[in-house]
DNA sequence: CGCGTCGTGGTTTTT
DNA sequence: CCACGACGCG
């Protein structure tokens, strides 16, 4: 078979990784070195060259987006069908395993997935039910505690409070939470992984089955794996399985949510003879940008060591702009983008990256002012919207009447006269008898143990649900959804809601119906292709899909928008022009990380990730004043700026205007003609009156100043004509 | 039950 | 500063 097309486009390092005979491989791949490419080609190589069945391959990533991309690229390379190939996220695969072996996992057949929102609600309810003081044990923190322990593979019974009553209470909450989930047939995200691991661990036939099936396991973004995920991989791969791992310790930015970079070291210990290959040639950034990023990351201790190089030219130096304040910073970024566009480039080639979401606001305002369209990444997921979750909760309760979380959500949504009092009776009975809310409701209706009006309201709800349950036997998912939305009055409820908000909610509900329809046609068929999953209940599978998939697949890449996102969400992306804003101590690195070396190192990696997103131009900004939480702050420039060598960094703000030099510098010197004016200075204009000079651009006769006038607000003036007088 | 007021807290995010 | 959640009133 001709396999040259698989190798043709690869460099030597990449080719070596793709074709190595070793069945344990760790590829340390720097940013922009083609790491996913290597993984994809390795799969194609194995299939086409050695005739390995796609059936025996498991490729794992972290996000649905990455998994979809990987699958697409593999299919493009292959000349044969990829049937049976498992490409997915850790969570998706764990979920499939649990569905296939729900009895062994001790889960009801129609178990459902709990998203973090539902999880928090359940915890809040537990705290209420058991009169635990929310002030001393906040629900958010309990959630964090539980998820952390699960990520570490720890159950309540594995935990020891060491006689610390505080700790004992956390463990107690965790324990109560587990019982509620189990009783309701609910599984949270961390539980998916942990329970799948336990199923494999405790059932040797199942474990053997998957070990034999997945002879070839490949993992992308390995530096993001947590303890359970690693244990899971360990369990699945014996010395008869091949393991191909791609990762970059310098891009580990998720330590705060349980990711363990140390897993890369463990790998070398646990898999003897593992071959380590490095991909160091970068195909993304021009020389100066890469050099700056290399120098920055060099400052981190305990790196596995990698030095990226490129064949491309030096390109532009990295630019640094010291803004007067956050609005000046935003204005500078927007001006630069306008200039970029005037030079004939696209808006979508520009990305503005920030450390925290709150920073986007000022930038948005500046973009709006200039009518530049933009898109913010990482907002709310489609399936997380309240109206969508309401509609889905009806389906969840239809599918599984034990689901107390779903019951709780919709019993009075839309409002139907079931108040707090009635709910209290239901909860109290459920808690006392150890039964579900649904069953408790039925008993209360039967014995009419509450006021007649409340009984009537409950009975109304029950009859809607009963009808839906009957209808679900014969209906498709989209039919059931339409029926649920109209019978319950949910659609009418949102249709009544006035304004833009109500309109978009109704639209979203309609969108949900089409998503269900589409799912029924496509995804379900995909799953049935695998005989192990052919007999799954379609409704449960659809509901799981809505929990695991963000629903953002239909983004419109065609639109030419400036891209705004956090540094975290920029990972894996690339843009010709990148701005990283807010490079100030306390903001980036964030205040909460500076005291701890390991967290500081992670911040530095985050900065490295941001910088290596840039292809042609990288612009960094820092502000001398920043309004933060309503207070004016005077931050000092980020330490990361000092790590960038001067010979690749250019300050684009005239020196005369910098009230405090950021970087001692041989960089770029404007003539000092206009040094009469300082930012912050009071000035007077013949028609506008008094104001404060807040910002400055250019030099000499072309210089423009921005003045905030007491009477007329912010104005841009050309210094040469403005005839300003110091006030 | 819906709306208004007061109070508080406020990295990063995927599944 | 501003967004969101907890309370209380009509």
C-alpha cells in the first residue's frame, strides 16, 4: 500500500515519531511544532502501513473540539473507512464504558450526567436539609472539595479528618452528596472518570476486554491529565498495548483544576523503556516572537527542557505599549487593529488575550465605539442556558423519575402554584422515607396531606409528566421535546416574557428541537455502529450528549470578527496578530499566585502559551493606572516583561511620555520635542476649557494628545494645532 | 409570585 | 464598580 502521503508533509523529527517501532512513545512537542499532526499521522500510519484495525485504536483528548478536529483529520488521511475507531474525550469515553456496563457500575440504566450547575444546586439543598451553616461551609467550596477529592480518586471512606472537625464536616457533606447522587441515578463529571476507573479495576473480564480491544492508545495534551485519568491509562495499558503520548510540560496551565504535570515524569518511571522524542521546530511564529517566548519560559525551574527554533525570518520585534490607564490601553489596541485592517488584513486575524474576563469590558467598549465587530470566546454554553436546561429537565424526569435535581428544577417552572411550603413537605417526606421527590409527591397527592389547593397544583404537574412518560414510549426525541415544552407551558411562559431576552429564549428552545432532530439522525446512528452500544436508550444518550457537549459546534468561522478571549481559552489556537493586555503585577501574574512558586510558574507558562499564539506580530500592553473593583490602582509592570530580552522588544510609547520607565532601554527613542507635556498634566484649551492630558500618541508635529476636559469630556487633539497651554 | 432593594464578593474552564 | 443572590413587600 502506498503510504507516502502520510509521511511526505512531515519533517524528520515528526517522521521519526510517526514511524517509530517502539510501542511506548512520549513526544514532547513544543508550541506550534505540529503535535496533533504527529498524533493524527501516527494513527493513519498504523492503519495503512501495518493494517491495524481502526477498531483497536483509542485516541483521547480533553475537549470535544479537539476530538472532533482529530477525527476529521484522521479520516482525511485514511483511504479506508474509520469504522470502530474511538476518538473522544476522557469523559466521553468513560461515559460510554459506564453505559455499556451500568449494572457493574452500580448505576441505573437511565443514569444521567450532572453538570456543575446541577451539582451546586444539589449541594445547596443538602446543606439546607441538614441545617449545615452555609456561611461556615459554603456550597461552592463544598463543590470544590468534592471534585478535588474525586479528581484524586478519593471516596469519602478514603478520607481521614485527622480529628479536625472542619475537615470532618467537608467529608460528611461529600458523603451525603454521594448518597443523594446514587439514589437519584446522577453522575457528575468527575464521577464519570472515577467510576469508569473502578469498573475496570473491579471487573477483570471487562478490563481484559478493553485491554484487548484497545491495543493502541494515543493521548493528546497529556500535561493536562489528572490523577484519575492517569490511573485509568495505566490500568488500560499493559506491555502488550502500545501507548503514544503527546504533550508539552511548558503548556501545563490547568494545575489549579487537578492536572498533574508530574504525570509526565511518572510515565517515564511506570513505563520502562519509553522512547522520548522532542519536536522543537516551530512552524507558527516568526523568530523574534519565538525568541522572546523561549527566554521567558527559560526562567521556570524543573522543565524537561526544550528549545524551539524556526526557519522563518526574525520578523517584527515584540512591541510593548505602556498605557496611561486601562482605557488608553484599549484605545491603543483598537487603533492598532484599525491600522492592521487598513493595511489590508482581516479582523479575525487579531486576537486580544487577557488574564481575567473582567478585562474584556473596556476593550469591548473601545471596539464598539469604532464599530469594529468582535467575538468573545467562552461565554455561556448553549446547553447551559436556563431555558434549555428547563426543557431538558422535563426530558430527564421522563427518562428517570428518580432524578430529584430535575424534579426540583421544573416542578414549579413555569410557575404553577407549587410554593416553598409544598416543596418542603415533599423534601421532608423524601428525606425521612429515603425515597425520591417523585414518589414523595405521589404519596402526598394520594393522602392529601397538604392543603387542597396545593394538592391540585401537584396533581396538575403529575398528570403532565404522566402523559409525557406515556408519549415517550412511541415518540422521537424532538417530538417528545415539543410536547414537553407545550404541555408544561414552558414555551408559553417564555413567549410571554417581553423584550429581546424572551425572544432569544424562544429561539433557543426552537434551536434545541432542531439539535434533537439532528442528533437523532446522526449521532445516534454513529453510536449504534458499535455493537456494544447498539441497544442504548436513545433518550438517555441524547441527554448525556447535551451534558457532555457544549453545543458550540456550529460557530460561524466565516464572520470576520476580532477575537477576544482569556489566555486559557487561547490554548491550541493561533493568530497573525496577538495582543496580550494587562501585563501588570497582581493581574498577570495574578495576585493569588505570586506567593507560591509552583503557581507562579504556571502563570509564566500561561504567558508563554499566550505569546506563542502569535504568528507575525505580538503586542504586549501594561497600564500605569487601572481601575479595579472600583478603586484606582497603580500597578507595576509584570515581571514577565523583564524576562523578554531587550533586543527583541520595542517600546512603542514615546519615552518622554513615560512617567516611569518600564524597562531600562536601548529601545526606540523619540525626539523629545513634545516633552513639555506629561500625562496627567492639567492643560487649557481655548474652546474646550480645562482638562487633564491622559494619553499621547506619535511625536513632533504629528503628535496627538488625548485630553479629558471638564466640560466636554474626552477629546483627541493634534498637538501642533491645539495650542494647549499648561494650566 | 414577581419585583425591588440591599449586601457581598470578585482568576483561570472543560467535561 | 457591577453583577448576582438573598430577603421582604405589595
